[in-house]
């Protein structure tokens, strides 16, 4: 038995977990602290809170740093996992070349490892979740953004310089919602933000024609739309909301078909929005996927929602602590 620490860094909040890790089983989270990232206050505020969080967990649970075998850090990219640097992620403005691994190791003397959140999520689902027992795995975040973690032949694939898996940047249409800085991208159509953009566009079209939209009574509500609100309206039968999710589902199917054909995975695990709205997304996605993907490759691939759910971020960071990914 050993203890590990996981640090999940997000644009709005961070979490630090202390877990007991027994060989061959999912880690047991002993204690956890959460706190706002407060990006507007600069990186020193966030980094300081992370270090204090590790310190407080150790003290509260009567553990010495030498009793912890590793610290895993999961963070949105871009980052340099080999050098241990956070490199200006879009949701962490001002976090430019932050040597997070060095800072943790100097403070506590514990080996630390950094990995982007999609790769970390892939490791977690492979080690503890829906992808256990598989060798060729793709994990899609499908949350605020769309990124992928890729495991090939039982080894995490990071690419030549750590940029593998940036599927959100793939353009699926000439026009459409913007994601990852590109109109009509996979992330534009298939992310929480993309669904909100689609909903706003379709709702505005109806409002300008003098029609009513149940989830958006007036143009003043357009900036507040999000995927959850639209999903609730879709389940209540709103035709605009249903059209939004059908559109997203179709482009999800198109993106999945590309991944199935190019990488021939055994399983694709999809997180966040897909897990919560599979009933709205999957019918259209499956129709397009079956029409577009190579049948032999598709028959070999299982597509499922993530199994770790709302705890995925915690287990992703802990997975990084337990398994240091292979370098490029």
C-alpha cells in the first residue's frame, strides 16, 4: 500500500486529493481540498493555494512527505509534460511557463509528474474505469472543450512534442460555431461552449422571426445559454433545443468516424456532456458514424460514456501519480 497525491488544475477551480493506492484496485481518496483558481489574481495565487493544499492534507492526515510516493498533476494544455511546464492554457491566462513540477518537488521532495487533462483522463478510465482491459483506447473530454487522450498498445501516445490528441482543432465544416480558435471545428460543434453557441444562433433566428423559444424568451437571455439548459429544453420537447442536440450529434458522429478509421481503437470513452446527454446525442451520432466509418473498424470498436463521472478529475490526477506516461 502507498499514498499518492493528485492535483487537478482547472480554469475555475482546483482540487488536491490524498489517496491510498492498493495494487490492482482503484485508489481510495482519503481526503480532498477544493478551492477557486482565481485566475484574475495571477498564477502565484493559484500555485500558492496548490502548495498550501498539499501541505494541509499532509498535516491534517498525519502524513510525512516521505510517505507519499508521487504527486500527479493534471492540467489543460498546452503544456510541456517532459519539462514539467504549464504553457499558457487558454483557461489559465497569465500562467506562462509555470514550472509546476519543479515547484512541487522543491517544496516537498516528492516526485511530481505533469500531464494534460485529456491524457490524464484517458489513463484514469484505462486504469480504473470504462477502458479497463483494453490496449487501444481513445478518451474524449467533451466538456468545456474537446480534447483526446490516446492509448496505443497499452502506452499513452503523446506525439512528437506532446501535441497528439488535439482533435478539437480538426475542422468538420466550413462554417459553424467556433472552438479552439477555428470555425466549424470538432470542438466548435462538440463541447459545452459549442452547444451554447449553436443554441444562441438557432434561438436568435427564431426570435428575429417573431417566434418563441422556450429556453430563451428574449435576446437578453442569449449570453446565459449553456448545454444543461438546452438539454432540459430538449427533453421537454422544445424543437429548437432538439435540433441543437441533433446537430451536435451528427458532427460527433463525423468526428468519431475519423478517429475509428485512422486509429482503429478498441474503445472510445466520452466524458462530461456526452455522459449527461447521451440520450439526446447518440441517435444522430450513431446514424452518421455507421454511414461514414469503415464497417470492419467500427465493428471492432465500443463507444461508451466515461465511468468515473464527476470524480474523473480527481482520479485523472491520481492516475498520473501512479503511472508516469511514456515520453514521445
